[in-house]
C-alpha cells in the first residue's frame, strides 16, 4: 500500500485536486426536455382565442387557476414566453402568435386521430374500397349500392372496376379492401367468401338453329362461331374452359374482338357468331334487341361462382363476413343459386 504523506488529504490527488468520480465513465447525456401535454396546449389555444383567462377557462371547462398554471407550465417546457400579461388584458407575444397556430394544428390532428379510432371501432363506417370485375359490375352493383345505402348509410363505398389481375394486386398492396369477382382465384393470402353460382347461357341471333332451345348439349359448342372477350378477362378463360370440356378443338374458329359484354352481344345481333353470357347479365345485355335469342344448356349447365375476396386475416374480416351474409340475402331475387356456407 502506498504511504500517506503527513498532512496530505487522502481524499485528494497528489496535485491537490479532488478525484473526479465520473473519471473513466461514459458521459451522461442531458435529460430530454419534457414534452408539452395536450392539456397545456388546449389551455394555451383557448387563451390565444379568447385573450381572457376567465373566458378561456369557461370555454374548455377548466378552473381559471388550473388554466393559468397549464399555460405557465407550457412556457416553462418550451422555454418561451407565450403571453404578455397586464392587469387589464392578455396579449400574445410574437412567439405566442407563431406557436398558437402550431398548437391548433396539433390539437386538430389529435382530434382527427380520435375520430378515426372511433370509426375503426364501429363496423360499417369509414371507407370501403371495393374492386369489381367488368363482367360483374354492371349487373351486381345496383344490388350492392342498394344494400349499402339502405343498411350501411355511414359506409363510404368507393368502387374500382378493373380486371382480375389488377384487383388482386390492389388487394395485396392495400389499395383495395374487398373484391367482388369470379372464383376460384388460387391466390395465396386471399380468403374467398362465396356468394352464389350462376349458369352460363348461349346468346344467338334470333334465326339461329339453337335459338330458344332449353336443352342445348355442351357438345354443340364444338363447332360454333364463338365470340369471346379480349385477353385478360376471366370470363374469356372460363368460356374457353367450358369449350375444352365440351371437346372443342384448338383449331375451331374463335373470334376475339370485344372489350366488353355489350359489344359481344351487338356482334351476335349482327350475325357474326354466338357468345356465352352469365345469367345475371342476360336481362341487361339482351333486353334491348329483338335480333337476339337465348338458349339454355341441359343440366348440368356450365356455371361460374362469384364471391367476395379479402386479405386473409384482415382486420375487418368479421365486418366483411357480415357484409357477405347481407349481400347474399339481397341477391336472392337474381337468377342465381346462393352459396350459404362461408367456406364454400
């Protein structure tokens, strides 16, 4: 042990200085300044609006001493004088003028946040971004809109009509919340809520040999001049699948020259061929022309399934399932077979 020099203070260094207890230790960062509270901001904004402590206190339901203390505490936190106080009146300082506008913005944003949280807790409120394929939209949207307006008036429904691949991309990216389209999709991370099955019918010119038939065999599709939608429409793929099941060869004539069902039907009316329509589209697309006729297939008729689709595990899954149940009930008046089981 080192000897102690007589008369020396053992608590001091040889140079006579007290040792630094923090020597060798990491420097301690200064504490972060306190954050202003919402109560302080609310008190300051009230004073800035009324320029009177008593009136400001009454406006926000605080006692005058509590309001005065909140404003003083805010000045201390911000290290800025916000008010000029006299015996007769209260004035905003130059800094107070600038910061009052900022404080109002903060309070408005907090209010919007709370309103949004309230809307999120309440089902069937806020925005619902619904994607629909073109071969469904004109025929089912009237029913969807009637349901929303009648049963969910607080729901802000926004409709986007796009082809299937675009809708699925929008769903996965969060641009869309719910889809109304033909299934199955076979897309990972997507849950389908089946609504109904509907048959396809054959639309022909009024003088066609199959016009008005009610027992058309699928094999009749093998040699017909079939008009189909352009590439990208799921209905085109479904129609081609039906034709392949019927034994139609790849060499059989298929004319693809239409972007929508209305154009297809006009081409049929002009004698250029025949086409397949889902039953829900029949009244809208053929009711305006006497040049068209409808033929029905023998059982089991070719059909498609229409469903709602959502992201698997979506936060609004329960709400979307209730919406699907309500929509099924509304769709019973259409020429479809309702699928009541959510799992399909």
